[in-house]
C-alpha cells in the first residue's frame, strides 16, 4: 500500500510570524515533522503543501518534496485542512500518482514520534477506519468546568457540582499532531472526522499545542525533557 505524508505549511501565520519555519531548539520547527515522517519508513512520498518559497526551500533542505505549490484558494485564512489535502491528492492523481493512505502531519508538532505515527497506521489498517487521529485526555473533568460572564461564575453542568472526579467519564481532545486517512474514503466524504474515526491516546509530555510564544517555550521544555529521558 502506497502512503503519502502531507505537511500543510502556508506562509501566512498570524499569531506567531513565520511560525512554520521559526527556529525550535536549533532548527526550523517544520524540520521535526519532516524528519519524523521520513524516519517512519512508511511513506513513498513526504511532501509539504505550501504557497511560500522560503518554506519550500527549508522543506527541501530537510528532505521533503515540493512537487507543486498550493493555490491561492487553499492558502487563505478560511481554507480548511480537508480542502488543502484534497487539492494535493487531486494534483497527484492528475499526474498519474495515487495513494491508498495519507497522513496529514502538522508542521508545528515537534513532539510527534515515529512510534505514534506507526501505531496509528497499524490501527487504521486493522480496524478499517476512515481516519485515525492522535488524542489527549483533558487533565480535569470537563463536566465540572465553569463559565464566566461579567465576572460571575457558574457551572456548565451544575448537576455535577458534587460529583467526584473519578466518577466522571474521561474526555479527550484532538492532540493536533496528525490525521491518518483512507484516501478513497476521504475524497468521497471530504472530511477528516467521520462516524468511523479511530484514535490513539498520547500523554501530556507528548503533546503541546503551539498558539503563542508561551506555548512555544513549553514545547521546547517538553522536547528537551524527552531528549534527556531518551523518549524521543
């Protein structure tokens, strides 16, 4: 089965300028995703979908391919990840190259590990899921979460005010690292989350969403710790 890794990395990052190629512990952050994809040995093609020549140059330096540039339509602020992937797959198909499975691997996920990518690949094949994503458990039960309006606090689920944490069901959220998907099914449904989606759970040390500079620093701390412990 032929697989493609697609790393979407447009040039117009707003919250952290040039985020996708900003230096992270000695090299551009996108390099970590590229190198992990290559090290997995799963992909016939590791490509970066970008509209930016500088990002393309960095991506090529670390071993990714840029067979074509992203269109202006899929580079704007409202373009979805699904739209980007669909465009990439259509471009490949037009040149006669098709894939059984794809993996959308985000460019600012330096904590992603080969074992996680491999485990998700085995899962999507074994269970015949449409997609498989990485998830992380909420550290505090969302059922006891609060809302604030005009400095006044209320419980979102007041019926759980006296519930013990250990008695409440676990909740999870997208870890923001990657999505494996069956290419045929994805092109039919144009969705990365369906009623046939599986997941692998990661730990707090394996995940860090990076939306601001504080997040960036936390990611560096986690990465450095993982290196010291021999986890990465």
